[in-house]
């Protein structure tokens, strides 16, 4: 038996069209699925502030204290008027003016009434360069004043060289320089009022120690009277 085919009843006639439409639809769905974006949900806490326009204020109840009125003022005392019957003696003031006829009597002067005050000796400072008799360093008993000056300066230098010690800290820090020392030889021959001026406190302290170690001297004299004599000397600290 021969199979009859009708053009309209052919099922494969539009299969290609349906395939293209299905493929397009599938591609569209795949593209949308790939382009789909999702975002994580965040828990956001929302705070709310409520402000009331009316605040009720509680007023405390106060009680009125019944205070009694103050007592009336006391009656003033009776003032008695007493007549002044006492006689007042007048004081006669005599004139102290004198004239040519007035005789002035001299009061007797006693020896006990005369006070004799001793003159206080003033501390006088005389520079070393102009003093009549310079302070005498032990071992400088020379005859002339100029010889004593030279011996004094020589003994001072020898004393400095003998007592000189470079501070260890100053050596480590490399501190050097010149320290000017001024001191006073008082009227008893002692060294007082030592003042130093230098580049560092370490060097000033060492210079003060050297001068303070000077021995007691015979004080300088001006017109036969012991006086204070200021003296200044530089001490050089130098690292080799």
C-alpha cells in the first residue's frame, strides 16, 4: 500500500524555525541568569528619638511658717540732766620767749653724762698693684715691697701647679679653656670671697678648690693698718 503525503501535514516543514526560536529563547534566559545580581541584606538598626513638647514639672508643696512678730523695742532710759557745779581750774601757760634781760642758768655737767664712742674700723680694700705693703706669702719674707710682690706671684703659680688636677669628666668631654679667679685676702690673711668665671662649671669648681687651698698669709697693710687686698689670676685648662 502506498503511503500518501500531504504538504500541509508535513511535521518537519517548520522544525528549523521552531529550533531557532527555542535556541534564541534559551540563550535569552541564560543571558538574564548570568546578568542577575543579588545583594546581601543588611540588618540596619533604626533608632528613634521621641521629643515631647510638654514637660510636666512637679512643684513641691511648701508650708507657710507662722513666725511670731518681734517684741516691741524697750522704752529708753530716762536721762537725768545734772548741772555742772564743779569749778574748773584754768591752766596758765607761761611764755618761753626770752629777751636780753632773761638770765639763763647753766645746768651742771657731770663726767658720767659724757659718753665716749669708739671709732669703728671700716673694711678698706686696696688693690694689689698700689698697696704699700703687699700680703706676705709664707716663705716670702723679703726686704722690699717689689721683691715681696714678685715672690707672692711666684708662690701662687707654684701652688697652682702643685694642686692642679684636671677633672676626669672634663677630660672625657674635651672641655678646656681659661678660668678667671678673683679672691680677697682679708685683714687677717685668710682667703675669702672666691669668685670664678670660665667656660664650664667643672673647670670653675676645680679652680675654686685650688684657690681655697691657699695658706694663711700676713695681711697687706696700708699706712700701717691691715686692709683687704683683692687679687685676680687666670688658670688655664688645656688638654695635651
